């Protein structure tokens, strides 16, 4: 673990540079442990780090770093949040997944094998960010890792299931984006009237089920 001030009111806590289950568990543990700590204004978890924003009128960097170390050294809380598993139906290929064939060519697999391996994976929601409730998913089979598009699309439909490098994700709202689109779900990932609004939250598990290919 490394701790580094990145502004006069924020501290970056890192657990390495790689996307890994071990780093994810530490990010989840620290995020839960720092909830409600006096002086902390917001927490921004990522794949292997947590950015801690704090009120410099209440605490300084050294005090926040001490809180981080103290809470990570403490025994895990018994009232851990239950991990949910969310099943996401997907229509693969065609207009719903215009980049499926590109992912297949890059991986050296037939499109049908790409779908099989994607749906056999058990994804974890590492964090939620970028756009409103966009879930960043760890657990993509390494052979399916594919670079982003050279130029982002100006419009990506809501519900698009996508790959970028070693990550997977689902666009909860229509937006610009440069990820490779392999399918689309009709499941709503963001409901303004929901409690809470996002369907997927950090540390949930997600599995994808094929509805077919167009």
C-alpha cells in the first residue's frame, strides 16, 4: 500500500498498479472502513486505489493517512454488506454489438466462442464511475482483452455491453464512448426512482446470459 497527497485536500491510497481480485478486496475494505469518518468528504474507489477527499479545516494529510492505516489494521467488520449477484441478459452481435467480430478477430476466436467465454466469466463490480452509474467490471477472460476504438463514437446506446482492454462494462445511459460494443441489454442499469438508483454497485457480482445474436 502507498499513500500520496495529490492536492491540499486529497490523498490517494494505492494497492498496486494491476487489476486483481486482491487489490479489489482491499479497495472495498478501505472504502467501507472510511465511511462516516469525521473530516472525510468523499471517497472515489478505482480498480486498485481509493482517492480520499477531506476537509483541510478538520484534518490534514497525516491525520487522514493515520486513519487509513488504523482502519486497515483493524479486524474486518462483522456486518459486511452482502454481495449480490445480478444476471444480465444480452443480445449479442449485429446492431446491438457492432464490434463483436473485431473482438473475435483480435482474440483469434470465432464470435460464438467469444460469447461463450464472456458469459462463462463471473464479473465483479470493481467501482462505479465515468458516467452516471457506469459499472467497471473485473474478471474479463484475458483472451478477450481488446483495445479501445481509435476514435470514440459520438453516441453509444443505453444498455450497450462493452470491452476496453482488460475491462468490461455496461453503458447505463446513452453517451459518447470508445469501448468495443459486443452486445446490448434491455435491463435498466440506472433508475432515477430506484433505491439506490444504480442496479449495480461496487462489489456486486454480474453474470451475462445470451438472449441470442442478431
